[in-house]
């Protein structure tokens, strides 16, 4: 059952990223290159921490997401937003610090706590951009990401802070992001001048 859930989570992930990549290359979605790079690093760290914590099939979706985040990073550097601000460097340095914490302590728990915090903070540039330009992100991808990580949680072989904290935080942050984007789109529609 755990294996089936792990595969299902990856299938949801594949389906969720098809419209995202389509929207990137048609110019509708403009991912923030540095945010996605930091997400790649953090998700890769979380994946290896889940493996170390015996996450089993529940870790597969995290590894898959890390690979896709790397692909989106490459695409974003070509066609996305590349304005890197000091806060972006803070998140990048934070992800490097989390690797160092893991290397020094040999305990993935502290790395997972740190990367979960940094990942949530790394979402801030995308939240900020999307608050002002809610049509520049593909909301369905984030909705399905929340679902895929929820399925991934159910597929975990061992549920501990090390294996579950990061995907749980992604369920919450993705759901909040989608709620904000939908709300902002409705606000913009209602604020638009109505034809007589």
C-alpha cells in the first residue's frame, strides 16, 4: 500500500508540473529563478534526510520534486525572473547552513527543522510577487503539490519529525499560497471597471 501511495504521489506530481512548464514556455508563468534554486537545494536535503530516517516510498515524491525544481531553476534562468535581492541570498546561505548543521551534528532532525523554516521563508518572494501579479503563477500546480505531499505523508514507512515535518509544511504553504492567489484574482476581477 505504501509503495502504491508513493507512486501515486509521483503521478500527481507529474500531472501537476505539465501546466507549469507549459505556462513557463508560453510566458504566462514567470518563476523566480533564485527561489526555485533554493527550493531545489532544500528539497534535495529533505529527500536525503527522509532516506536517512527510513521514509521509504513516502520519500520518493520529495526526490522527484527536487529533480523537477532543478529543471524549473534552469528554465527560470532562461525565461523567468532573475532579480536576485539580498533576501534571496539569505535563503541560499540558510540552505548551506542546514547542510553544515547536518554534517556537524550527524542528526538529520536539525537539518529538517532548519530547511523547513528556510523553505517557508523562501516562499516569501513568490508570495510577494504573486500578491501583486496573481496570474503569473500556475495555481493548479501548487494545489496539486499540496495533494501530492499529503499522499507522500501517507506513504511514509516511518513517521517521525525527520520524515514528516518538511512534507507537512509543504502541504500547508502550498495550500495557503493557492488560497492567496485565488483571493487576489477575485479581488482584481471585482475591482476592475465594469462595462455599462
